[in-house]
């Protein structure tokens, strides 16, 4: 589940992250941000409660 | 020697060591072919002709002087333009780093030079390795050599590496692979290449896309060359703390040609079922060929693979954004807009998403380990489609429509996420003459078995020996 994001929300999030992107730039990336958040919402469906995140990549 | 430019690395090394050809002849033949063909193929960003000829003359003197020779003495090498090279620009395929000239070689470049290889230049790539199609508006879109009439994708992000090796401009190139960027161009260009286990090969001195998903490896025209080059690259490096201390086996010694008793798990659900008809048929035929050669083939599934897209997006978007944050504040206009918009979207991925992605990754790794507990390798298509036209955006897979980008990385990315070694090799051609690639996935640090199976398959097939017809 993921809601459409309006420009104001996008602008506020970008500024919190330290980016002073213009409204035109934010409008340009809005579709991809919405699509990304839709895909990422799938992670909430996984049975991850007891799974330790991967933090060590050296497999051996 | 009839055609030095399509001789294998193994053969070139043998001919040079036995004084049947000179490194100068070999390097000159490849440079001449680059001059003749690369204007349209656009596989190189920088050709280091003078330095290469100087190195070739030194290599020739070493042979003449009876000095000890490395296993790849005098063999030409092309480098994706994200490997640091002392004194040669390393652009990452970008305008932002167009003037960047490193003062030291990446660890693997140094190791391959020590093994005797001669760097001919730096190869085209998707800007900062962020994309699988092989497009680059700054240096031109590399052209897949298998279709002279239609400009088709070479696959990326190691697009120039794929084109240069397939077109006989170099026998060996290095690529990097964050979601399939070695295996995708290998599949689309008819090559053999390996994404080793995470930690098997040093990434020190290689521009990152996503530190925890990036792998580096060789792209060649057969499994024996891949084994030879991987052996010279692999091993612990103090400059890359993720490299393993495990000793590097003799990969060439593993190439016995014997498949008796080797257990192969064919990945049907999602992998084979998602592929185009001709790709599916070619991989099924390859499975039968392996069986005929003595392997035991069964089918296996990785149900969690459907969550890789979300998990990998969380990880790659966050890590890539972190690397690019400063430039995205000050130099946005210098990026390919297609790359910058996807990088910028990474700013909206949260810390929770990232950790969830890493949790999903632990699940996926366990699932692949389980599938390999009773099997030596897994078999799947490398890409579900053959090379699309350079401007194509949509395709239809076995299970429905897909955008080209998602289709290209769909079958390779799971093993970046899990970290397992995976080798792409040709297993057929489509009805319109385009290469089809399959991938063999092995247990962590068992590249030897993966290469053994790939080599044995190439001893009973000739897909890897076919060449594109070029002007």
C-alpha cells in the first residue's frame, strides 16, 4: 500500500534529507518516487519479525 | 596464426610464451581492429594506444630475455571505465568525472598487470553503472555487434566490455555487477563471464554503485579464459575489508570436462517461466545437454525471489544516493537525466526500508543456500530476453508485460542480493540471430565448480565459438 505523494510532501521530505531541489525537479521525479514506494511497500508483507538484517557481507 | 583478434586469452598466452607470436603483434592487431571498428561500436571511452604499445615492447623484451612470465603475459585487457588506472582517465562513464585521472591502479588492475596483461584502454559503460540497458548519452550508446542492421542494446552496465570482447577488440575485459552488469552484457553479446562470490575479488579502486551489492569480475569468450583471469584477480586484499581470507583455488585445474554426478537444479518458476519462448527452449536444451554429459538435473524453486526487487531497490537506492549525495546537490545538470532521476528517488527511501531490505536479503541468501545444499549448481536463463533495440522500453515476458530495465535485471539481481557466484555463458541463438545466455549459480566461494560445469558444457557445444559478422 502506498499513497500518491503531493509536491508539498515531496518538497518537505527532500529538504529534511538536505536537498534543495526545485519544484520542477521534484515533479520530474514524482512518478519514480511513487513507483519506488509502491515496490518498497512489498517488504512489509514479508515474515521478517525474527530475521536479523544482513550486516556482514564477508560470507566466509 | 590466422586471427589474433579472436584467439582466446589462454591461446594468446601460450603462443606468446612459446615465442610463436610477439606481444607487440598481438597488441598491434587489437589496436588496429579498435581503430577500424570502434567508431561505430563505441565500446571504448579511452584508448591507451601509446602506453599499450610501450608495455607490449617491454613484454616482448621479457620473452626474448627469458625472464619469468606471468600466466597472462602479453594478453590485451580492456577495463570498464570505473577501474582506477594510474595516469589514464577513469570517468565512470560520466561527465562529472571526465577529467579524473587516478594516481594508482585498482587492486585487480595491478594484479592483472603483474600477471602480464596489457591494458588497451577504458571501456564504455552506463553512467556510474546505474542501469542495465547500456545507454550512455555522454560517450554514445555502445552498439551490440550481433546486429549490423539495427542498433541493439549491448546490455549494461558493462556495455563497452561486452561489445569489445564480442567484436574481437580485446580478448578479456573487466566488468562490474551490482544487479547483473557483467552477466547481462555477456548474455546479450554471447560471452562468458562471472560475477564471483561477494568477497572473492577486491573492489578497492573501483568506483562504487552500491558497496554491498557490487561485484567485479572478468568477461571473456569462454569458460577457460574466465577461469584463468579470475585466478589472477581473486584473493584477499587489505584495501578491501570485505574480501575473504580463503585461499584461491586453481580454477584451471578444476576444468576437468567431467560432469558425471554433478547435481544441477533447474530454476523453472519465475526464472524459466518468465523467459521468452526461444530463451526458455535454449535453456531447457542446455539442461538436457548437461544431463547427457553426466549431470543429474532436477527442478528447484526460490519462492522468495519475488521480493528481491523490493529488497534490492531499498539497498541499492540508499547506497547509491549516499555516494552521489554531494553531486546531486551541486551538479545535477551534469548527469544523464535518466540516471539522476533514479538516484534522486533514493532520497525518499527510509532507514526502515533499508533495514527491511537487509532482512529480506538474509532470507534470500538462506533460500539459495538451501537450494544448493543438495545441488552443485543452479541453472537459469541469464536474461529472459535477447538484445532489445536501443530505444525499446517495453517487452513481454513469459508471465506478462514488463519494462525492459526490469526484464533485464530480473534473473541476475537475485544473486547480487544473495552474494552467490554466478556465471553467464551462451546457450543458443534466437530466430533472429541474437545470442541467448544462461547462468550457473554456485555455492559461496565455489567458483571452481561453476566454471567446471560451464567449461564442460562448452566442450560439448559451440555457441561460445560463434562470432558476429562485422564489416
